[in-house]
C-alpha cells in the first residue's frame, strides 16, 4: 500500500496536512508563523509524537532544496513538503529525513 493524503488544508493561518504513510503510520505537517511542526499522530489512546520542528528560515531552505534549481515555483511550502513526505515509508524515516535535511543546512 502506498501513502495517502488524508487531510490537506492550505488556506488560512495554519496550513496543515495529515498523511497515512505506506507502513500505516500517520503524520501531520503543520505550518504557521513559527515554522513547521511534524508529528506522528497517535492511535486511540496514544499521544502524538514530535518528529521535527523547524523555524521558517530552515523550512524555506528545505523547500528550496526540494524544488531544485528552479528560480521560482507557484507551489506552496505545504504542497512541496507533502509531496516529499508521501514518498517516505514510515514516521521514523520522516524524522530522519527532516533532521538530516536541517543538519545539512548548518
């Protein structure tokens, strides 16, 4: 089974999306003025688990890296990030990917 976008709200002050990954993990990407928060959504009775938190400047650089050499794109940051996350198999791999991306920026 592949990944599925369950919720995608790219309007208002708090764009967010929920994605069911290939292994069944569910993650939420949430953007606001403070940056990006990625959480693993818990099942019944489980608390969400923080996978990644990044300031806007870090998120902008991650998005730029994902877009590639294009000078400009009409895609929103949430769309860029979600399109990358749907290709990741598990919440643990999402955690690793975002931390590796952020570490490569310093």
